[in-house]
């Protein structure tokens, strides 16, 4: 990254924000437990002149800054929660809490937005209303939805909303944009198969739910290969099967746990219908009964075309083509910022966390956010704010 592209005001903050990021990293908090992180964010925002609101989404924080007489309203979001992973990086600022770790870079996302917040409060280089959304519980517990349910956009209406996530495997500090479907939906399916228990020596007097589960696993593979159009993305992963204890006992029941993903809302709907049909029919063939608990979790993240074009143009005007990730493709992970994009036009973008050897993927005990991204991410938020609230 060309360091000449970083504004002096952001460059001056870099050491402070790296220290802040590492402080957050050393004290990770899980979903809806981000009390110390939220205190830290709120204290800094208040110190810099933001009006701070606490309690949306339990531990969420919103900082608002109004400058001038402009009527446009911009929302920028960062997530704050950590993961239940035991850190194995050996870093001097590694997690001090066993079994909890910032393994997805939310410490970096928070620090980038705080750096931008401080610079924008000092420079006041925009005209309008800036809403900075520090969100809890992105990791599976839908903190974005909780903030919406608590009145986020009623209290802080936005004309557009943006979020940024680091991504290992892409060059450090390069920015990636994609209009339309960018992140997959994520649903969880719990299947309980009830048969008839018995002695392993007389299987003909039982209905074996383990055999039924085995057939269901195989049958589910045909949905993606034979029911979904070849150019559409769908994933059905059976991540767990739990049944029985003893080798000579046929259990009464078995449980399967599935993760289901899609990149189009209509494919997501069809998967629910087809999975339910296949599971129930397979169980019936073997004289068992299946109960399907289909838990709809995160929707497809769909970037608004106009807002994505705007966000990309901001990066192009600042960094040129060299600063962008070429040929950005959709990602099969999921992200609860999708809930905000269902309610407000906006876009979710990627910042490269590094693509060299030894780089570690998120949700891994060896991962760490790349501090070399911090100034670039913060400077981009400043540029985007100044462009949108011109």
C-alpha cells in the first residue's frame, strides 16, 4: 500500500490505534458480553464529541456526530465480539482469557472505525449526520438483528450503511467490492430421527435410526447435484450425527445437525422445502419418523448496486486500480450485516489481511488481524464519509 495515500491525520493516529486494537485483542468478549469493549468505545467517542447511545442490541454502541446543515445520514458499522476459541499465536498481546479469542478480526474492525471517528471529529470535514454503529454478537447470534429490533434505524435513520471485514488470502490493505449477492445465507437444521431401539444381535426387531441417518446423508447429496441449477451455489453440510453409546445396542433415536447455505434467496427457500421432503421421506422408507427443526439464521447478504458502485469509486479515486482486489467473487461465509442491508441501501466490502505464506484464515487459533491494514481501513472510512456527506 502506498503510504503517501494515508492522510497525515490518520498516520498520526496509527500507533495509538494499534495499541487500542491490541488492548481489545488481549481482552476478548463473546457475543452479548462485550461490556468492557463497549465501555472503551463509548468513552472514546464521548471524549471526541460524539453523542453516544448505549443498550441497542444489549451491548451495542452508537456514536452520532452532526456537522453543518447537511440532511444526508450515513451509517458505518463495526463488530465487537470474539469467538470461543483458545488462542495459540504466542503473541505478546494474545488473549488473556482462556477459551476466548479475537479470531475473526473484530478487534481490528473496531479499531479502524475508532481511528476514523477520531479523525473525523477533529477535522469535521463533512456536512451531515454520521452514525457509527458498534455492533455486538455478529458471530452467529445476530447482533445486527437485535439492534434493529431495538430500533436502530428508527432512532438513527440512515440513507446508506456500510461495513468492512478483513479477509486473509487477499493482498494486505487492498479493497474488494461486489454488487449483488456477496455472502451466503446460513441456516441450521436439527433433524431428530426416531426409530425403535433394540439389541444389536437382533436388528430385525428394531428400527435402526443410525442406518436411517446414513441414508439421509447420502440422499441429501443429491439435492445440490440434481435439484439445484448448476450455476447456482448451494451447500448442505452434515456437521454432526449423535446416536447411541454402546456397540451392541441399537438406539431409539439419533440427531443430525446440518449447515445450509445459498447465494440466492430463492435457492435458500427451495433448500428448506427440499431438505424437509428428503429427510421425512427417507425416514418413512425405513419405518422411522423424522422431525425437522429448520432454523433460519442469516439471510443472503445483498449489496446495493448503486451504493457498491459509489463505495468502489471512492476507493478508485483514492488508490486507483492498484488498490482494489480484481475480479472479486462472492464468499460462502455468512454475515449478519445482511439484516441491515435488508432495511437500508448499502454495501459490505473486504480489506485484504495478507496473502503471504503462513497467513492464517479467520476462526483459527493461529489467526491475528494485520495491523498494516489499520491505517488504510480508517482512511477509507474517512474518504467514504467525506464523499457521501459532501
